[in-house]
């Protein structure tokens, strides 16, 4: 069983998946932020590879990506960062990236390098179902879980085809449009979680727009096996660029508030 499978199998409650942009605001601080997330209660960390044209991301993640790129982050340094994080913790690490970065590296080469660095899954934000098979095949050859996306507008027949290819967990896009903090959750997203829960044994994990303990709990009540929180955490990084100590503390406090107020208990720590 993979680290992701073990994490979901051992869960006493839905997992908290925290998200950050690798290399934001710089390489060393990024590793410290990831340590803070895990130590504060994150069960899994999603690492966004910075990209110059992040079409799925809203302003908060776009700005973080620009900071990371300006600090020198690239694919080589990304895999180095994953290796360093893996030496520090055994919690699952999910890579969120774009097809250009994978294809440029070579699809099989990318997944092999990701596996050797210690990543557990890769999700590619802009690969549709019709083009997903070579990526999923390369992932499985490398021992990586291929995470695929489903949204509230996905038809049931298409969901079934996605579930046949997906591995690790199915990523539910909980808000239409790009990533970013939302004031409320779309009821259609909660309906999508319930529908998927009836259709698959894969863990169902929503992301996009989830930022408060109440929203986390609503997803858990709908049957989610985990919840991804990104922009709300990355926003704390951007708000504390002149105070790296305060930055780490703010991220830690945000994660700590998300876990207990949502009734979630973490089985793992750094």
C-alpha cells in the first residue's frame, strides 16, 4: 500500500491536506513552512510546482508562483526540495503541476524523478481525461498515484471513466473557476462529493475555495475523506514577507485552527 493509501486507511476522521507553492517565498523558507504545516497537524501536503502560466490558479497562488520563480525555483530545484522534505517526514506528498512542465521533462522521466525524490502522487491541473492515459501509465510504472480531477459539471459516464484511471484519491474541484478563498461552498460541490462517495472506493478529496473550519466540516459531513486547503494558507505567506518568523507562526496557527475546529485528528507528525 502506498503512503497515501496508508494515510487514508489509518484515518480516524477526514484528512487535512495543506497546500503550498514550492519555493515560496524562497527555497529554505518553503521547507520551513512545510515543516510547520506537518507539525501543526497536516496529514498530507500538496506541493504546487510554480509555472509561468498557471491557468487553474487564482491571484494568491499566482503571486506565490511568481515569488518562487523569482527566487530561482525550477524543476531541478523542485525535486531537490521534495527530497529534502521527504528526509524530514513520512507524510504523503502530492505534486500539483501543469502538463507543459511534465512533457518538457519527458513524461516517464518526470514521474521517475518524482518517485525517486519521494513524492507519492502527481495531479496535473490541465490534462483532460482524453489525454490522461499516458500520464497515468507513467505514474503507475514509477509507483506514483495518478490523481485526477472531477467537478460538479462532470457527467456520470465521464466520472466513471475518470475513476477507472485515477489512483490515490479523486480530487473534487469544489469551486468553479480558479483557486482562491470563497465565502461559501457551492451546494452542487457537496452533492458531487456525495455522488462520488456512492460510486467509488477511492478517497474523495475536495479542494479549490475551501478556507474555513466550517467549510471543512461541511465537506466532511458530505462524505469527503479529506479536504485540501491552499489559498487561505498561501495568503498568510504573502502577508508576512517581511517577517519570516511571523510567517511560519501564522501558517501554523491557521492549520491548527482548521484541525480541531473541524473535529479532525492527525495521526502523524514530523
